[in-house]
C-alpha cells in the first residue's frame, strides 16, 4: 500500500486513521521523519498498545466519522483496514476531505480492496 504514495510526497503532517496497533504509524514515522504524525483510533486499548511503541507524535482517541482535528491540517491521510468498520462511510470521506489540505493525499485501504490488492 505504501508503494501507492506519490513519489516525492513530503507531508508536514500525516494522519494514520484507525491506527490500531500502530504498525503503519511506525512505518509512516520512519518514512516521514520531519513530519508531525497523528495516530487516531476509536479504541483506547489500541492506543494504549501503540503509544509506547512510538511512530507518531500524538495518539488521539477519536471517531473517523467525526474527526477531532482542524480542517486543512494534514497533507496525508492513510488508513489500512479500518474504515470498513465505520457505519457511515460517506461521513468518513467527508471528514477526511475536511481535514485534508488542498492537494493532499488520502489513501484508504479496505478489506474489499485488500481482497483485490487495490487501494481506494
């Protein structure tokens, strides 16, 4: 999935939406060392697991359908196998577009996409 990111992308702020164990937060943190990293998950237990492993600058409890973030604040929104659990996918997309800076990149990978090897 990371291979689908545009070459030369250098976000100042990235969001791992539905970070779970923080695996991709750590990968994104390594790849974009100069950027501020945000790891968000609705489950406190997952955040408690991910936080001590690092990767992101901030670990935030929140809902993808109502992101607790300012508009136009991230140049990259990345989500792997999380958004398919949301009740209102249109709300997730609306919130992602609100938070994404103009010209930013939003890469959402769902279980359906995983079955076909595609990112959405």
